[in-house]
């Protein structure tokens, strides 16, 4: 028969395993916190450089307009479709809840406020991250791998000024525009489903929308969209400029750019919402 391990030794081994597990958890947490701090610092440094170049150097207007067409005009179909579907689904969901309290006439107000203050800026940022942030990161990563950055430095041109600043400017300008289009599409979708499926009259829909939706609500959404645009462009450019010469690093940077952009957008959304709700 096998000899049984003494009870004291078993207790010692068990406590040692628990301490090792706890230590591994704290170590992984510390590594994650260090990674977040490192990423935040890198993004902030790049943002400071972008602001410095934007203030001191002339703006390449033609390049900014080209990028606005690339980021904005070509994103219109997905923005309009997503906005219309969001407004339609929001109206259906609000109708179910409003019917429980006998407040079906307030559906237009609840749908419009939700779109303008929260869903519009946030979902527009999600669509832009999926379509444009990945493209920015991939473009800059390919330029980095193909020695495009080194060539710019050799002719006396700063890569941040030449490549990053126009992309940040274009995203700052186009993101509020896409947000407004998203919100309008959502209201149209909600309007159509309310009139054709939910039995709400046009006068009732328009009356309560105009009564409850104010200029401050629109400003709330536009401020968010500008913040989201700056964050998405800066993070995407930071990841693209940081690509290394390892195989498959471009794909890693693209996926990392999308994940980090989404996290920063959600965190900034909570911050901006908290600050602006204090003013209401």
C-alpha cells in the first residue's frame, strides 16, 4: 500500500499553492495595469505632438479633405443603415415599456433623446472604429514596415506632422457629421415604425419630439463625438506607428487598435456623461 502523506505536509503544500495562485493573480493584475498606463502615456504623448504640430505648422487642407472623403463619405451607407435600424428597434422596445405605463405618446421623446445623447455618438464611434480605425492602423503600419517613415525623416519631414496630423483633423471634423447623420436616420426609422406599425399619429410624434429635445441635448452628443473622434484617430495612429518588423505584427496591431479604441471610447463616454449631467 502507498504511504500516506503526513497531514502537516499536505497543509503546507496546499497553503503554498494558494499563495502561488494569489501571487500570480496580483502579478497579472500589475502587468495589466502597467500595460494600460504605458498605452495611455504613449497616446497622450502622441496627442501632445499632434496638437503642437497643428498649432505651429500649416494644415494640409487637400489631404484633410481626401481623408474626410475616405473616412466619412464612404462610411455613409453603413452609418445610415445602422442608424435607421437603431431608431426602429428603439421605437419598438420603448413602445413595449411605454405601453405598461400608458405613455405611448412619449415614444418620440424617449427615442430621440436616447439617440442624440447616447446611442448616436457611441454607435457611430463603434462603426468608425470597425471601418476606419483598422484602416488607419493598417496603412500606417504598412508605411512603417516599408521604410516610408525613414524616407520622410531623411528628407527632413516629421512623420507625425505629415501622416498623423491630417488623419486626426479629418476624424475630428467628420465624426460629428456622421453622428448627426446617424441620429437623423434613427429618428426617421423610429418615425416610420411609429406611424406604420405602432399606430402613433404624426402630429403626436413631432409634437413630443420638439417639446423634449433641446439644443443642449444635441450639444451633449456633439461633444461626445468630437472626443471619440480624437481618441479613435490618435489611438489608431499610435498603434500603426508602433508596429515592429516581426511577422504578423500588423494584424496584431490592427486588432489591438480596435480593442483599445473601444475601451477608451467607453471610458470617455462615462466621463463626459458624468460631467455634462452635472450641468443639467
